[in-house]
C-alpha cells in the first residue's frame, strides 16, 4: 500500500503547487523613479534638460532576459537652464509643445555581442513632433542578486529627422539622451 501511496501523494503535491511563476518585475514609471535627460550643444551654450513629468510602464522578465519599456514625456515639463531657453525649446521650430504635447518611447531590450562581450541595448521607436523613428539605446542593467535594481540607457539622435530646426546651424543636430529607471 505504501508503494501506491507515495506516487499518488507526489502527484497530488505537484498539482497543488501550481505552475512555476517567472521572475517578472513590473514598474509604473513616474518622476519618482524615472529620469529622462537630454543634452544638446549650440554655438552659445550647452543645453542640459530633463522632463519633470514622465509616465509609463516597464516590464522585466528575468527568466526570458527581456524587458519592455513604454514611456511618455510631457514636453512642457522640460526643465532647462533659463526661461528664455525653455521658450525656444518648446517653440514650433524645436519641440513644438503646443501641437505635440507629448513624446513617447516604446522599446524592447535585446542582447548584442560587442568585441566578444554581451551588451544590452534598448531597441525601439521615439515619437516626437508627430513623427516616429527608430532609436536604439545602449543599456546597462544593474542587479542585486537576481533582482533588477536600475536600468540606464543612453544614445543620440539627429533632431532634424523629427523636423526640428538647427537655428541656422547654430545648434548641433545631434542630441544625446539618457534615461535612468530605478526599480522602486
């Protein structure tokens, strides 16, 4: 009887335990845990800015080694060095916040091999000024054990591709971006 009892109890235990759950982390993006930064150069000054109003979601799946980011930035929340500079940045020749009040980035993590090392990048699309174009960011995932703690992504894009002015070639067309997401 004990020979039949053990297999039955083992199967019952497996059924009762249910399916194994993946190590998935979900995060609602907000100004508390997300920074969206930009850096541009002009003939007069460097322009460093950040968006004060960021929202969206991040999903990271440890088992699949994948992530998905869907982030929205309120254009008028851009903080730069001065009120005059902000007015120029939000104007119709640059970000055009009146007509296009939000920017959006949607992308997925993917591994890439660089010089024999595995590197992570975030491949997605940036929608700005009503236009959507591909934007790939170099990404660093920082862990504590098996728990993702922070994602830092950076890259650059040519602002002319989205229809922004270089102000008679006084602004470098290449804009550097960085996003820091804390998993808290």
